[in-house]
């Protein structure tokens, strides 16, 4: 369990909170992990989600039927807040502990050749596939943002992205990058 209720809830039923956690934590953790792709961060966000939800439950302000959806929306808001914060303030680096040799590239010609192969591969797929991959993967737009920009349905964007990535994988496999 992610938190322990020391105080009393509005209706005094601690087992109610435990039941919610037991029924929802696996789905919630998977959802969060899929979004952040980091075990420690997913665990922290899962715990923070339950803590925020516990406060709402204790205050008696929660009257919803589907806790899973509610928890996922809270988690998504926490993730977005973390992303906004990191985008606003950037990543903290300790310059004293950075080894320049770790960041250096030994062979610029190999890196340049790899970049050319990737550019050629992107140019060899369809225009729609290239635009979707550029927006979704390179620029980091969401499916809904990409759909809005390209004036297409979200499901269409997903299909185009899937097919484009398959085509790119095949092209890059054949070029032995």
C-alpha cells in the first residue's frame, strides 16, 4: 500500500481506502510507467497520486463512480506539472562532475553517415508518414495535437505513425545502420 491513514476519514472506514488501493494500484502504476518510462519516477508519481486522492477522500469531496479514471486524471496532472516544471527550469547539471570525454564523439564521420541514412530513410516514406513522425517523435507533440495540426482524426494519426515506423524500421534494417 502506498500510504497509511493515521487520521479518521469522514465516514471512519479505513478499509474503504485500502480497497481502492488494492483494486487500482497495478493499473495506475502501469499507466504512469507508460507515460514516464522510469521506475522510480513512476513509483513517486503513483504515491503522490494516492496521497492527493486520500486528501480529497478525507475531506469528503469525492463522489465518483470510477476511481481508476479519477486516479489516472490526477496522475496525468502530476506528470504534466513535472514536465512543465522541467521545461521551464531545465535540467539541473553539476558541471563540476561532467567528464568531457564521456560526452565527446570519437568519429564525426560515422555520426554524419548515420544522420544521412536516417534523413534518406525519412525522405523515402510517404509525406504523411514523415510529417506525423516528425511531429510525434521528433518534436514530441501528442496524438491529439498532431491530429489538430494535420487536420486528421486521432485514429488516422496512430495508423499513419505505426505504418511509418514500420517502413522506417525496414529501410534502416536494410541499410544496416
